[in-house]
């Protein structure tokens, strides 16, 4: 789904392999929740290796003897990785099980704490990543420049391939759902709606990347405050706005399609309004599903960015911190064309 999207720094000249083994892709959640120390929910900080998040939630429910709906997590994490993430288990008067007796291969309970509320999706400040890219092929001479560009300027904030399912099937399912097929499972319906919305956002962002103004203010832009959902709209691009954008205090915003009048104006509105003409079924389907229009930064800043290149071993190691909702794979695609080793 990302193959045809525009690159901010040109298509990468290097190729490499990721996820040859689980340790090559490490993710640690930065939680937005401070445990209260009491309550009917228990928060579990768990490290898992090569395990699906939803599957682990089912195993936790079974071990605790509670319905699946009483187990939640802040975010889905890749299966082919080592991840540290939080789960909550609602016990509602039930005795707390001995978590040290949870014997699942690849699962380690790192910490437990009581909390008053169920853990909600998206209750994250962000994620920390440690990634190894192996078997680099191509000229390494230009890699250092790309790394510096990413650190100083960021990357287009595309939704990653994970959002669309294997071979884009979530988007295909969204289209058939909008054409009348009923989807009873709420989680599946949510996945399909998210895929449709993400596809439209990526299309809009790719046009801005082609134009060269994905990280620069445009007349009529919705400008998002860094780290916030708050925004304001600009009619003119003043030097003050340019300076705040250069300092990463604000970012141009792209539309997450839904119902409601767009706040964008002028040039930015014209780009946004091209989406219904190009993808009418997706736009109409999202509106009829009741989603409200929202905005997401077009630019993703890579924080705490560090790298180490072993030219002899053809190995690149990266560390970075990304905000919630951002994808490490969208950072990697600006550096190297990746594949997963069989």
C-alpha cells in the first residue's frame, strides 16, 4: 500500500532485511497511564517475543478466568518483534491469579499494579524502537546524509502497511462493506474503517510530498500544535508561522476523512476536496458510517534518533522515539528498501 507513495528524499538506493529474528525489532511502549495502586483492574507490563497481541489478550483472559472483553491493551504491536507493552485485566471481585504461574513461551510478566480503570486503546505517549537492518546492499556513501536529513527534518507521517492488513485486504473489505456487506464484528468493522481513512490520508500526504510542501505551511492549512490535537487555520503564511514550523512547534495537518465541514481553506482546502472525486466510495462510506472529520500531522519528527553503521558487516542499528500512532516502518522506507528474511 505504500509502494506508490512519494518519497521525501527520493527513493532509497539501499536494500536491506529486517526482522530476521525477533530481537532485530524491539518496541517498548511509553505509557500515558500512571497506576493508581488500587482498584478492580490489574495492569500487566509484559515482554513478548514473536506473539500476536490479540492472542496474548485471549490467553490472559483464560488464565484469569474472565471474559475476553475484560482484557484490554493500549496498542497493537507487531508479532515479529520483541515488544514491551501494557495490558489490563478486569477482575471485578475475583481473586487475582498468581501471574508468576503464567507459563507461555515467549511471554514474561515484568510488572503488575492495581488500577481503577480499564486500559483504553491509545493510552500511550509513544513508543521506543531499537531496529537492526541487516545485509545492506548498495552504496553506503549517501546513507549518512539521509540519516541526518531524517533527524533534522522528519519524514512524511504515512500510516504503515500494518494498518491495511496483508496485501491490503482491510481496504478491500472496507470497500465491500461500503457496498452493502454487513460486518457484525465491531473490531473487524473498526479495522476496515481505519484502513479506508488511512488510505485517504496517505493519498493526500503523498500529493503534498510531490509538491514539496508536506513539512511547510500552505495557505488555508490546518496547523496542529506539536504533541496536541489542538489546531488553528492560517489564511496567510507569515514569517512567524514559518519560524514556528521550522522549530517544530506546529505542523501542517492532513484530513482524516469523515462527516462535518472542513476547517481548511484556500489552497489546502482545494487539495483536500480532490479526495471525494478520486475516491468517492471511500469518502461517502466513512461519512455514512458516522466518523467525524479529524486531522493528523503531515510531518513525523524522529526523536532521540541514534544510529550505528557497521560497514563491514553491512549492518545498520537504529534507535528512535515516535509518538503514538506513528510507524517506524514509514521512517525506514526513507532510508532503505526493506524485506523480511525467510
